[in-house]
């Protein structure tokens, strides 16, 4: 038991929530729920990134003020997360007064540490990515190398952070901590990037060009570069810097003001690793703050070999399947199908295969077990030892915990599904329907049913992080008040509880319509 602080990126308030945002956020939710189930105290942070040129332009295009746009969009993100069952503890907005004060305090720290200077800057800027790229990165076609959008030539006065001074310290940190950036492909990319040298970071923009941002504390004609502003949200939410006390922020881990900093893991997509693994840690070093403990980058949902994105017009959105199949099924698909860290391609066929797996293995096991307890034992869980499947359960639990602890969620959940598969095999082998016909084998039937009910309780616990709605429903049908904590699984007493059969957890769905029909009881 301990405490655990995790974050998603904060999403640009200029666009609607989509599969990419949902994937990062569900990944974080799974981790948060798993850790809570393991007994940890959690701070799960998400939110919206609301300053900068992108937002300013999007608002202008709609004829509203930037803040009006952000109010609407922040609301859409919050509503989307509620619908997806996201259990965040804090939704941060970078336009909050507290955040603005913390950004200014952090900048002052850098300034006081002698790490800021003023200079003329000329470069290629992508509004889409809100960052500069080098001549080499944009190539002969002069497009942003991440999404292929336009770049513009900009020459202006900026304030710079002496990021170059931290290159060696950062390289050493990455080399000494091989698990700091995962997966290893991303770590190698960052090391490759650093091997080419590290320039200083422009941390401001002239207000005459971008008015929508946080003014620098020492130069109100300049606003804070949106990535510096955005990354700082992780510190704001941690409480490590007391707003309003700009120059007197207290110590970290200070007993007077306990804070959540450093973050245990920053989750994100692979496209924003450089900002998180280079800009952010060097800024923290400059401000004398500890580094986050881990940076985890996941892959992209792709179509063919291109990132799925609204601006590319190639979105085939699994989120559209929620209405027909339910949120849990979509979460299951996203978590089970993408090996954490790699790219995956969404296809309706693969979705159906994963749904059938849920329905035929887990859903079926739940339905047949509950039905048999009802039919053979009038709905009361027999008071009998649940001795079978002990080895399979222990093995599945070990593999499950290893998968979730090591950020290989797909493997953890596959192990849980294997346990459900083994339990179905156990039903076939025991043939409870035959036992029920033979009064001399009542003890065996009791033991069989008790084992199956216990296995369902274990599965409710294992699946809760990914399928919170149906896991809870299953726990209630088993006569439990809630899904147990991992540590309580050993002691929770199921015998004598009254089960409820109900509709199948994952009904048969005709992909052509939204009518649902019940799956047969076996
Ligand atoms: N505002 C910045 C993050 C600042 S964090 C201090 C930003 N926002 S974003 O709205 O573009 O959201 C980015 C997140 O969505 C990233 O984690 C990104 O990888 C993810 N995705 C966007 N499209 C995606 C896919 N097609 N597939 C998976 N995730 C992708 O960047």
C-alpha cells in the first residue's frame, strides 16, 4: 500500500474528444483503478490545455472568445470522460487562477536561478504541434513532421531557457534509469535526439502575436510558451508549489505542505515524448524539482500506416460502438487489442472478435454459473470449500499482476481471460448437470458451484479496472456489496449469499441493428 500519482496529457481545448484522447485516458483509468484495488491512495489527473495560438485561432474561427471556447470544450471532455467511466480525481484547466500562479512561480524560479535570457529567434513554427521544428525536420516540403500540417517562418524576440546546460545530466539520468522512459524504442529515440546536441528552449511569445497566454512575470509583453504552461499542470495539481506565494514556495515533501510530487507516471502518446522527456525534466532540473518517476508512451491507433486523426479525415471510431455494445466492451477492445506501447489498427472485425471473446468466455461463464446456482441450489451459494482451480487462479493472478505492474496491460487482461476459459473447461469436465441428477454426488456439486462462484469473484476483481460497469454488476449478482479489494479476495466469504441471474452481461448484438437478443443459457 502506498500512494500513486498518475497523469494523462492535458488535451487541447480546440478539438473534440476522439479515440486518441480516449485511449490515453482509459489507459490511465485502468492503471488508477488497478492501483486503488491494490489498496493505494491515488491522484489521477487529467484536464485541458487551454492557452496558445491553436486555441486563439480556433476561437477566432468560431467568432467566440478563447475562454468561451475553452469553457465549452472542457465541458465536452468532462462529459466524455464521465461517459467512458473515467475515475479521475482532478480535472485541471490551464486557465485556472491556481495554475496561472504556479506557472509564474516556476518561471520566476528559473529566472532567479539565472537560466533565462532574451534573444531574437528565427524558425519554423507549426501551430498544429505548437512548437518549432528545424529545417532538417520539416524537409524539402516544409511540413510539420508529426501530422504533416503547415509550418510558418517566424522571426521575433523570445525569452529562452538554458536547456542546453542540462543535456548531460539528462542523458545520464536516462542511461542510469533504463526503465524511466518506456518502451525502450522511445527511450532510444530520446537518446538519439539528445546525441545531436540540445538547443536552448524558447519559452515565450510576443503578446502582439499571441495574446492568449500567461504573461511572463518579468516581461508582460511576452506570454509563456504553451508547452511550458501545459507541462507545469502536473506540478500545479500536485500541490508542490503554493500559488500566491510566488517567491516563497515551500519545500517538496515538506511536512507543512505534503505534496504529490513527483508524479509516478506520466502517460502519453508517442508523439509528445520529446516535450515530456526533454523539455519537462530539464525545466524541473532548472527549478530544483525532482523528476517524474516514469514516462510511458503508448502507440497510435492507425489506419493502414497513418495515425487516425480528424484532420486527416480517416477516423473509424470505435467510440461509435458504445451505444450498441456498451462502454465496457469498447474499453476492453482498446486495452486488449493494443499491446501497450505499440501501434494498432482498428478494424470492425477485430472488435467483433474481441466482443465475442467477452460474450462467449467471460459472459457465458458468469451466466451459466449464476443460472446453475439458481437452478440447483435455489440461488444460494453452497457452503462448501472452493478447492478446485486453485492452481489456475494463482497462476492467472500472478500473470495478471505482473502485466499490470509492468504496464503490459494486454497481457494482464489476457491472463484474466485465460482463467475464465479454464473455468469454462472445468464446467465441461465436471458436468454439473449430470451431478445434479445424482443425489449421491451433492457434495461434488456443491464444491463445483462454490469453485465457480469464487472464480467469478476473482474475475470481477481482475476485470474491474477495464470493465468497471460489468464487474460491479457481477459482484452485486454474486451477493457482494461491491467489488472486493485484491487483498480481501482471500478472506471474502461467499457461501450463503444469494445470487441473481439477470440478463447476460454481454448480450448478443446484431451488428446491423441496435436490437439485442439474449444469449442462450448453457
Ligand atoms: N495539449 C497537448 C498535451 C500537453 S500535455 C502537458 C496535446 N494534446 S492533444 O489533444 O493533441 O492530445 C494528445 C494525446 O492524444 C496524446 O497522448 C496523443 O498521443 C493522443 N492521440 C491523438 N491521436 C491519437 C491516435 N490516433 N492514437 C492514439 N493516441 C493519439 O498533445
